[in-house]
C-alpha cells in the first residue's frame, strides 16, 4: 500500500525539526572518535595477541572487529558530508585518517557518494547509480535479451552482490583512481596518497610482526567490514515498502521518508553501525551528524511516523531486484 503525500505544512515541520539537529557538537565528535578508533585498535591488538595461541579464535574475533570498522567508516562518511565537525579542515583531516583504516580514499569516495544523494529513488535519474541503490524496472528487464538478462542478474544475486563483490570493491577497486575530468587530479591524488599511506602502514606492521600475521589478521577484518557495510548500504533504499517515482512525482521529502529505510536494530547494533540505520533522517538532512540521528528520529517520528524495516526484512531485502511500476513495489527476478 502506498503512503499518501503529506501536506506542505507537515513537510516543512519535519524539515525544520530535523534542521535543529544539523549542528556538530565537538565534544560528541571527539567522544565518537575515541569510542570508535579505541575499541577497533584494541580489537586488532587482541587478534595479534591471540594469533600464536589459536588462529580459529583470531578469525572469530575478526567479526566484531570488522563491525567496529564499519563504525569508523561512518565517521568518514560524516566527514565527507562535512557534518562530523563544524570545521571543514577538521572533517578533511579526520576523513583522511579514517580512509587509511577503511581502505577507502576519502575525496574520491565522498564525491561518488554525493552523486547518490542527487538521484536516489528517482526512476529517471539512475544513470551512474550503483547496483546496490538502483535497479531496472520490470518492463525494462523484460525488454532485455536473454544474454543481457543474465549479465544483469549475476552481479545482483545476493551471494555475489553481498558476499563476493564487497571485498573486491574495498581491496581492489578503491586502489584505482577514477572520476570525472573536472575532479580527476584531486581524486587521483587522494587515491595515490591513500595507497601510499596503506603501503607504509602495512609495510611497517609486516616488518614488526610478520607479513603472514598481518595478512591473516587484517584481511578477514576487511572482508567482514565490507560485507556488513555493503549489506547495510544495499537495504537503505531497496526494501519491501520502499517508494520509487518518476522525476515528475519525485520530491526529496517523500524520497527520504518513504524511499529510505529506518532499520530498527537493537541499541548495541545501532551503536556499532554509527546509527546509519536511521537513513531516512540522513537523507532529509545530510548535515545531521551520525551521533544526532537517533535523537532526530525520535522527534520526526512524532510528526510523521513511518514503519521500521525489521531485521528479518533486512535479510530479505537483497532478493528484491526490480521495480514493478504497476504495483509500486520492488520484486524478485522470479516474480516477473
């Protein structure tokens, strides 16, 4: 069932309410840094300490460590939006620092991500969108040849899209410079500087601790973090009750509240994932820092309540791959 468009007054009230949280708080930002980098570094140290005793235990520790890395990535995400600190310079410095931990070039990724915020859930502006936040319509899919359907389906199979591709993206794709001609020089520099910093960091660790130990500790961490992070990103706009429209009917408020998810996670998981589950609030106003999203959500929920995406719904979401304009919902390949 489609949710009706809210009145202009309600729309303005919601935006005004969210704007009240779009102010960085330096003490909160510093606390977030300490409670993100601190536990992550401590978890890495624990993995190295356990390594000579039991690698299965070391490997098991990669799961919570990888999730902690997702929390670090959310800080980088905030810095890319200029929302983590009030200072542009502070955001740039912290964002670059995070990029060495997340293996994601700060400037390059921030520019790519800004494109997502200009065309989400708009069926007429999908050019350049990634396979996780956009899709073909059922009509468009049916017009493809059998071979093109196969090419479209393979990378979107949940096992491929959510398990195989994420590590390749972070470990391989982000090592390569890409961008528009206008931003090429700055983004290429960002990629090479990140790669250089990674070579120095991991090279030093390898000299001190051994290359085998470094590989067997940090590779599973990155695999876990990339899989969890990409899964979270994929269900931010592709879930059972999402709302996609053509350009003529598209507006940012509805696209935020109806087309972006509120992923209702347990409190500890919201903390670990930097509150990115309140993604509808993030799209309403990208200047709201992650540590303010929960409070902003509580305020907005009173003015314009929406239904949450449950954990079970989040597990089903990767199978939703095509937009059915006739029924106004996402469907699976086998449904068309």
